[in-house]
C-alpha cells in the first residue's frame, strides 16, 4: 500500500525516501490550508524530481481567486507535476477545461460517505477518492467492495473535526482581551468534557482537531486485503520521526495490534480509534 505524507521540510526529503514514503503532499500559501509548511511553485517542482509530489489544493476558492488558481495549476503541470489533490470542484473544472494531463485525488474530508457518490466521481471526474473520516471501518470496507477505482483513506494522525472560514480565535481574542497566538496551536476545552481540542488559525480560517491521534495500524492486515491503495498520514503536531517509524516498520511485522502499542509507548502519543467503531447513519452507506 502507498504511504503518503505531507512534506514538513525540504531537508527531510532524503529521510522520507529512505523510510519508505511513496509520495509527499505539498501546497502553496495560496492553494492550501492546514499545512505546517507551504512552498513556492519552484520548490514543489524541484522536489518532484526526487520523490513523487501530490500538489495540495485542499480549500474552497472564491470567484476572484479562480484566475490565480488556474495559473498555479498550469504552472505545476508544465513543471512536471502529474498528481493533484483537491477539495473544490473548481480544480476539476480547470483541469478538464485546460485539458491538463493531471491525475486528480478528490478529498472533501467528510462528504464521500457512500459508494454511489464515490463511483460517480471516479466515473466522471477524478482518479481517486479519499473516503470520509467519519465512517466506521466496516462502512469503509463495504464501500470498497462496491466501488471500481482507486480509493484512499486517512490512516494516522490528528483528524480534522471542524473548519470555519471565520477567524474565531481572533474574534475571541478581541472580545475577551486575552492574549492569544492565533496561528500557533491552542487547546480548547468544553465545560463538560476533559478532552483538549487542538485548534489554530491560518489565512483561510479556524481549524479544530479531534483530541487524540487516530491510528489504524491495528487494521493494516485487513486494509491490505481490501481495495484501498493509498494511506494518508497527518503530521500536524506530531514528530515526523514517529510517523516515519510507522512507515518504515509496518510492512515488516506480523502483529499489528502489538505494533500499535509499541508506537503508543515509544512516541508518547495518545492513540485512539476515532469513530472506527461508532455506528453512523446506515442510510448513507449501501449495505
């Protein structure tokens, strides 16, 4: 299975390669959001000569931004980039209108929840769909049985829970008078819960994450037997060496549950299984 990881620094490229990373995610300041590091177009193109790059366009765009969006995508295509990840269908339209030879990975985080939606996108528009973060593992497996085409899933890391275009931390800072470093990682707590929710702002809004690190390591053997081909790792607020430790070792072990415990102990991360075993709306997934 392919392991795909955001590139946290240009100096880490050789480290990624030696540890078995198959492709890296890279985005520009204009094109992407929720990134530890953004890059200019030349850096993305140059990196692609060393390790395959998926250009990341994981936000929604307004009408006045479409020309710049088109210019960036065409520049990356002309520079040799052949894979692009998108959330906004405007990216798909640009690729088709400009007749660009780009493989499109469609990632909406939450809305790809049934086989019909996914198959429609694969048949008409894109080359891979990443299934919703909110599905149970059984629902994911059921979808894979009913879809013909490339599927990916979020496999390891803090999971995006909420996004708003509004800058809520800045608003709270202004109203309360409390000093907050809005673009640094902050932790929010609900009155009736003990969990801390990692939250930060960037140019494009406010992002809130689940309190613990999702790990699907214990399910790796079942994933290998499924139709899923690409596994996506998150790096926000995680030491990259811990991510690479997982990638380097996961194909060499036999007991994945034991390995998950080893990762938990050595990294100090609070691993959990997110919503993998929490039943969701049956009506949205074909059975």
